[in-house]
């Protein structure tokens, strides 16, 4: 009688060990890919290349490279898993999502010319506000009072962080901001405007995508493939119209380190898609949200160390308010929440993975 009990105990230990290993894999994957992605964003857009100190100015080219890599990997994944490459939804719906997605990513890259990565990353935490607004307008969703409380706290924390930077007189004591676009103030009006554009477009993209693809039994790689493929076509067209395609390509080939940075940026951006999808499917959206909050905090700290961004005491307070609110939100959502059926987890994975690059 003892042997079966021992076997059951051993099996339980093996199950816990397996889940622990999966958790380590998911956390390490998301942290590695997205932290590297964040550092590379800042390096490419704010650090000069070559002896002549030339700056890379073609943010749409980064969007094109990222989407090209992701669409190619998604296509290979669909072929390898013997799933159909045919579009599940009408192609124009993928195209509509792609337009707002390109605008979102372009605003994100362009904002780095005028605000530091810590400011950009913390401001992105306020995306719940436009998501709630668009959810109410487009999907007629209703939110709890607690949701509005977290939104207000995050907004207050972000506002403190943006409005109370280190005073200009103290900047020479650190290496300071090296961006050629900054005119003495870290948080310029144009930079903040671009971040507001990012938040608005991103919130609209998430809600619009839910509405457009509702009712389709869509595999996540199919959605990613066609959305990113449309983004490739649109961003390529934009580069041709702007006359930036040849200029960006020439810059990358003249500066091999920039070429390597762009290639690595596209690789980790694509890799993060896999880890985000894997984490949500294996552990759920709440665990994913906690990991993403931690990733944002780590990214800000690394950026401050790597690029020597000085933070004021008020900015530290703002960061504590924002991340404290996000962790509390995840904790309270976890209380009393029932596990989702497999089909809903699939849909949740498709929805939550929009937080990726």
C-alpha cells in the first residue's frame, strides 16, 4: 500500500518541478527579449553612430524590419504546424489593425528622440486609461470603481514622473541627455504629445482588434502573420513615399553596428511574441501582467544605469505609485477570479499579446 502513495508523491513533485521550470522559462524569455528590446530602442534612436556622430532618424524603417521578421517567422510556424496560411478574416480587417499598429509603434520610436526611455516606459503604463475609454465607446464595456481607481493612481504617478525631472542645473553632474533633438528639457511638449499619440493609438488598436476579430476561430499565428504582413506592405509604402528606404538602408550598411542593432531588435521583438503567447497560455493573463510590470521596472532601472539618466526624488515617488498600483491591481484581480476555459484562454492570449513590440 505504501508504494502507490510514494509514486503519487513523486508524481506531484515532478509536476511542481515541471511547472517551476516552465515558469523560469517564461519569465527568463520575456525579461531577456523585452529588456534587450527596450535598451536597443534607446540606443538606436538616441546614441550616435560612427566617428562623425551620425544619428539614425528613420523610425518607420525599424517598424518595417520588425514586422518583416515577425511575419516570416509566423509563416514558418504555420507551415511547420501544418496549419492553413489562408486568411480567416477578411484581409481589410487585418489591414485596418495594421494601420493603427504602425502609428502606435512609430509614435513610440519617435518619442524617444525627445523623452528618455524611463519617461517613455512609465508613460506606457498609463495605457489602461485609453483602453477603458475606447472599450466604453467601441465595445460598450462597463468597468468597476476599482478599475478607475487604479487608472487614476497610475495617471498621477506618470504625471509626477514626467512633470518633475531633475533640474537642469543638476544635469551636468551626470552624463545627462545626449539626444540631439532635446532643447534643454527632457520632457518636451512634442515628446509628450507623441506619447499621448502612442497611448491613444495603442488603446484603439487593442479594442478595435477585439471587435474586428470577434466571432472568428482564429489561431494566434494566423492573426500575427496577416497583421504583420499588412504592416510590412504599409510601412514599405510609407518609406518609399518619404524617400527614406534607400537612406535608411545606406545608413545601416555604412554603420555595421547599427545594422547589427536593428537585426537584433527585430529578432528579440519577434521572440517576445512567442514568450508572451506561451506565458498567457500556460499561466494566464494575470501572471503575464505581473511579469510585464516587473519587466518595465527592470527596463527603467537598467536604462538609468546604462545611459546615465538622473532621476529626481519626485520621479522615484511617481515610479513607486505607478508600479505599486499595477502590482496591487494584479493582486486584487487574482482574488476570487475563476480559471478560464481553454477557448477563452486562447482568446485572452490573442488579446493580451498586443502589448508586445
